[in-house]
């Protein structure tokens, strides 16, 4: 997460702060999708390899 508090729990993060994090993820994902060579299928395949 985007914080200097590295020992906290996700459940302790206020909803407004989580909204900020989700919005940042969405913005970054949107930016990546505009990059040459990136697509939903490319990112899905990468995510699948990372989780294996």
C-alpha cells in the first residue's frame, strides 16, 4: 500500500484510504493498457504466471 506504516493490517485501513489505493491501481492499469504490447490478455497471462 501507499503508506509509511508497514506493520499495519489491511483491515485497519479506513475505507476512504482504500478508495485511494483502488483508484491508483485503476489509473495505473488504464495507463498500462495504453502502452504498446499490453492488453487484457497479456496482463492476464502475466498474472497467471506469477500466481503459479
